[in-house]
């Protein structure tokens, strides 16, 4: 069965510093990986995804993520954090080895990012 | 949030009452999904529909029901059998193609359900 782990419930970083939000996954086939951001009492907003190709994926608002097959990881990064980046971040995966069953995404439990001045 | 609307924003349920959450989309997407979000648990799939007049149970379907009579609409009913309905409910859609695994799901703004 596919699964996603976000090992940190909260990440604190100073504004202007680089940030990393960690994600590891487990699938039987090829992974399709996604990052979403959620602001309080709002829906999830899509940031970026990895399907195939270049391991470094660039997305919205200056975020990027690096796919590492050997470590089964897909960490979210940003070179310089902003206070406005403070939000809840979710990693999600689909298992390319699973047929049928719709396009079911499995989500991690989320990481709260807090960027302070 | 784009072309996905959810209503109401807040909904209050009395004990023993069924309530219906609305989800409408104008993205012309085939597939629609309902998720439940609880603090610290991420998102859990309740029901999904890949085509009109067809839907499947997700991981936590007990106490919920859905219908898909139109492509644009996928309402979720929280029945009195759902004993712990307090949560944030999110509707999502995606355009399924033959290579559907890479499809991005897009989310509505959510409905917060509270029990009186």
C-alpha cells in the first residue's frame, strides 16, 4: 500500500533563511508526488508535482522540490523564506504501480511551517 | 480554489440530523472527491466519483452518502450514523485521462461542520 510520511509536525525558520520541509514515501511502482499548501480555514493550493524527468521540480511562489529515488524522498525547499510562507504543507503520493481505484492520492499528516522575523 | 465552490462555509448539525454539503465545479473535470480533514491526521478520502452516475467508497465512507447526477455536482450527505462528524470537509476534482496518475487534484475552499 502507498504511504507518505512527514516526520516533522512543525518547522520554524527565520525570514530570509532557507527552508526545507521533509517528505518520504513508499509505493510499489513509480511514484507521482505532489506538494500542497493550506492557509487557515482554506482549501489546499497546489504547489508542484513530480511525474518523471528532472529530479528538481520548480513550482509556485519560489518553491522547489527534489526527488530522490534512492532515499524515497521528495523534500520541499525554498532558498529564502518569507513570513507569508507560514502555513500548513502537505505532501501526497499516487502509486504508479496500482491500476484501477481512481486517482487516489495518499496525503501525509502535514507540516506546520512558521517563518519568524 | 478556482472553479470549485463549496457551500455553506460553516454548517451546524443537530444530533440525529442529516446534513448535505454542496460541491460544484465548472472545470469540466470528470473526477470528483470528498475528503475529511482532522487536526494532525491529514486528509482522508470519504467517497470519489470518476464519472456521472458512478461513485466508490473511500477509506472512511461509513456514515456518509453521495450522489453524482450531474458532472458539475457531487453533494455529500453526513448522516446521523456518523457519530463524530465535526471536521473540515474538502471537495476536490481532477481531469482523468489515460495517463491519469499524474493528474493534479484541485481543491475547493472547504466546509466546516460543527455539532450543536
